[in-house]
C-alpha cells in the first residue's frame, strides 16, 4: 500500500476522500491521483486513520512542549 502525504498536519476526519479538504470549502479541486473532483465522503478506514493521526500528532506536541520546558529549567 502506498501512503501519500499531502498535508503537514493530518486532514480533518471528514475531509474529502481524495484531497482531505472539508466539504464546505471544497468545490472542485485537482489532485494528481484523481484529477478534478468534487468532494467525496472519506472511507471509514480513512476517517479512523485521520483520527488516529490527529491524536498522535497532539500527543507529540504535548511531549515536545514538556521536553522543551525541562530543557529551559536551570
């Protein structure tokens, strides 16, 4: 399976199946893998993966913040 990373942060769980952009501001978009497309509902597997990625990214940010705080203490 190939994983393509298009975003620095995980896309929202309900973002487009193909590009990750929310339905409200989507209209027609272009991605290399799909071409021009309208918003399509993500699969359940995509939603789950996006939610997990967001949770892990948040945990990483909290850990980084704690580590940086420890480094700054004399």
